[in-house]
C-alpha cells in the first residue's frame, strides 16, 4: 500500500512571517546577510566558504555564464556556471571569472616586440581592452618592454605596419611597482603619478600583472565582493553524473572554487557515486548535490559527502516536471522538511550542512521566507535572467523589453545529463522545461539592492540581525486563500503604476 503524507505540500505564498519584537539594534545597517555554503562543524570551526549575500544564480545556459558570475560575485553572491556545454568552454568561462580582478589583473592583451599597429588594433578588437603589454616573448609573464594604451597611437596618422617599439611607452619611462606591492600601495602610486594603470614586475622585470585605477574605484563601491585569498572573484561550476571524471579535474584546474551537481532529481545512486569519486580524488574539493525534497533525500546525500544540499523539484518558473512526471513537492514544504532533517543531522553529528532553496522565488519576500524556513541560501533563475548581466538577448516584444529565459530541460538547452534516467546518454524523451521571455529589469546591482533592502527590513521586523537568528526566531503562519487576496492592494481603484513586483 502506498504511503500518503498527511500534510499538504505548500508553497511560499501560503505563508507569512509574524513579526517579533524589533529592538533598537534591529536596523538594516546592523543586518549581516553572510551565510555558510559548505558543511562545517558549527561552533568549532569556520566554514571553508561563505557568501556575503544569500543568493546564487542557477546552473543554466540562460542565466550563469562568466558575465553573470563576475557581476554576482562582485555583489557578494555566487554563480554556478552552467554545465550543459563542452568541458573546455565551461573551463574558459571559469578562467575568465578568475582572471577578472579588482586588484591585480593578469595581462591578457600581450604582444611581441616585432608586432605592428595593425596587430594592436586586431588585439583590441578581439579582447576589448585599451591597454596592451609588450613583452619579450609576447606572454603575460614575459620580460616587460613597454606598454601601449590608446594614447600612444593615432590610427588616422600612422602606417598600420609601424612596429610597436616605435610608439609604445618603453619600460624605462614607465611607472611600475615591484611584486609584493599591496593593492593599497599600488593605488597610492597610481594617484601620485596620475596614471591609469600600473604594471607590477618581479626583480627580473618580468610582468606579474596590471593594476587599474578604475578597478580600485569600483572595488570600493562593492564592499561585499566575494574574493579568494588571491583577490580573484569566487566562482562555482555545475557538474553532472556522466562526465565528472573529466569535467571535475578540468574545472578545478581552471580555478572553480565550488562545484554543484546539477540534477532535477538528486536522490540517486549516480549522485552518490559521483560524490564518493570526487572526495576520493581530492577531499578538499567542495561540492553540493541535489535536488531533493525530503528528509530521506537529504540523509542520503549528506551520508554520501555532499557539502551542501539543494532543495526543490518542480517549482522553477520554466519547469514542467510536475506536469510531465508527476514528481515534486511544494517548495515551502520541501524546505521545511529538509531543514528539519538538516538540524537533526547537526544535533546528531555536530556537522552543519547548509541547504539551498532552488527555484520558485517570485516575490522578494519569498527569499526571506525561504531563509526563515531554514534555507541558508537561495538559487534563482528567472530573477537573474531579467538583468543586463544574463547571457541572453534583450528584445522588444509587444512594446516591452524582455530577455529570453529557457529551462535546462527544454528542447533548446537539451541538458539531458540533468534529466538523466540512466538510459543511453544523449537523449531526452520528453521536455521538462519551457522556452520563455521574462520582463527586462535593468542592472543586477540596482535590483539586488532593492531585494536585499526588503529582506533586511523583514529581518528587522522579525527582530533578527543574522540569517541564523532569523531561522531560530521566525514565526510563520499559513494564510487562508481569502487572506491571500487581502495581501495585495484591494478594494481601491489603483492609479497607473510601474511598481515592479
Ligand atoms: P526559477 O528561479 O523559478 O526560474 O527556477 C530556477 C530553477 O529551476 C533552476 O535552478 C533549476 O533547479 C530549475 N530548472 C532549470 N531548468 C529547468 C527545466 O527545464 N525544467 C525544470 N526545472 C528547471
């Protein structure tokens, strides 16, 4: 006889938070949104990885490429670069994020001394950078002979065949700093000498990197930037249960800081095998798994060694898994069930495994609800797809700007590894996702600023200054369908409004 759960499965919109006492300490400035994302012995050690805002972008072609990863890490969150692409291409995206530094940038526009103005223009076109280094062997770490910026040449007045050594600023005339100079010292030199970039060289005058004035200024605007010990942005990468023996070592070599198994149903022996292989290959690799919706799924992946566990089946905005396969669970109920299992696991073992609520965030307050219900961080697809920084096209449809957004289980993405049924690889018998548009919403920073302001305001209403405090103190109530109607503006004739939802 089949087992039937007695509780109905519910979603976020069916709950509200009941405010707690707000104290004088509970102001938005005092709210800390940082959160652990990998397992650790809570109370005994610090987690190996924390993020500064509790948001990660979905492992999807239409959401998480290097551009999104840079923008989100600069804000304090994290992207998982999509895995439904060849290993080399995914690694290239990871390298691009790691190379992007608000501090010292490894020069990726380099020329040999016999290069010409035509080569400079070609390089500028390809790389999009105004500054090129001339090194003895044309490599990013070769002996520095000179620098070329757009001030050094005039295309209209010079022969394209002119050799770079004739117009570059030669090393003898360059302001430079030695390896070991701190970012702060480098910026003092930039200011003192009124230059826009500062090459850093070792004691043999080999190029180590460049520090740009503009990077330092934007770094100051991003106090939450998520950086590793080399001051590179932190980036995650999706993986699958098929080609992990090749993909994982390549991604780690490319610099991925944390991995995430990308699957619509993670309660499987394939996930266990993958986790065990990775931890044997290198126990230092951080890897999350999922998705699950109940205590059994959590326990299985926790025992298999997952560093975080992702929760959610069927709640994604582009998802038709529940319609197609009849599996899943309301997102709120799934988070509550898995958070309970996680807390029990912690009480038993002393190991805290962060959980990530994945999919189904429609309104900003759903983020706060998911956190209050026990999620440590939230994965979002539709939300991030709307921004300038997502990889998809911005289009005008019916007089409104939209961006494209498609599911990994749609025919467009054909991410069969995510929907692996264990059969012969490469096929998808039916779709589990749709291809769609989402309303264009502008810059990531402007939108996340507003969303986080709302999260902080709600946390203050709930008397909480940290996510952990919110999880402990939150009091939630199920709302009736009639009171849901009461939640929006009602019984008034609303004036025209472009209030974003
Ligand atoms: P959203 O934030 O509601 O748009 O949901 C994004 C999440 O939906 C992703 O992180 C995935 O877990 C899930 N997802 C992505 N593509 C598909 C699909 O094609 N079908 C079902 N779920 C998907």
